[in-house]
């Protein structure tokens, strides 16, 4: 952590109750993710098979983005995942 950020989390109270520090950090992390929900949704839509060398890498990237959304408490249903996977396939595969 950068020193200026670290200074925000320096407190004797955290020495006595380190769990409260973790809870504060987690809340900040969730808030930051929450602010980026649009970005992650857009990343899912923009993710294309052509960008990756293998189908496994493509699927892994979709799952990685979905995991970010899950951590921000944004649920992606299986049908949505299927939509994003199919959306990113080349047009030539849609015949």
C-alpha cells in the first residue's frame, strides 16, 4: 500500500481489533467494485473469442469478469453467461 493510503488505516483501534481493519478494507473494496459495475458489464459485452488464442482462454476471461461482478454482489445468471459467451463468437460461426 502507498504510504498516503496506509496512513488512512493507521489506528490503535486496529491494533486491538485487526478484524475491524479487514472489514473496513473489504467495504472499501466492495464500494470500488460497485462503482465499476458498468465497466465490468461492458467488458463482458466487448469480450470476443478473436482476442484469445484458445476457447479455454476466452471462457476463462468471461468467468474472470463474472467473478469480479460477483464480488461486487452483482449476480450474473447462467443464461446471461451463455449470452455473453455466444455474443463474443465470430459472426461466421452464427450460420
